[in-house]
């Protein structure tokens, strides 16, 4: 999982993006995104994020609001306060107490779609 020092891009909490995002490395998002997010490595979605779109990545930590499907090749961690409305596909899953999840979860050795 990416650490703060290995993050290639950051979207701040007061930033609003409409459109798809593609990142070759890792990213941290604290703002709002209306569009699909594709990240080659790790994505960290902070407590203040509000995402309306699908997320595809290698690994993820989610602490905010997601309305869309989440497809993670490896580890997905849902932190306390996260609210997911959509389906999850991942290889490994950590769910902290206080997470709200409304959807289906499929855990498989290989995800349906890989991040490019």
C-alpha cells in the first residue's frame, strides 16, 4: 500500500472534478469527483471525499463516500466512517467498525478488470 511519501498526485478537499481520472502511480483524494477513477497502483480516499463513479486500482484505502463500483486487484481497506453504495470486487478485504456498505462483495483471486 502506498504511503504519504509515495503518492504521485493529491486532490484536495475543496477540489471538485467532473470527468474521469487516470493515474499511472498512486493518488490521494479528499475532494469530490464525478467520474470514473482508474489508478495503476494505490488510491487513498480520505474521509472528506465524495465519489460518484467507478473505481479501479491495485489497492485502496477508503474512508469517505463512494457511489459506484469498486474493483481492487489486491487489498481493499474500508475505514470507519466509509459509506459505499455499489458492488465491490477484491482479493482481500479489511472492514473496520462503523462502515456502511450497501451492495454485493465478491472476493476472488483475480479481479474482473485490471487497472491499466
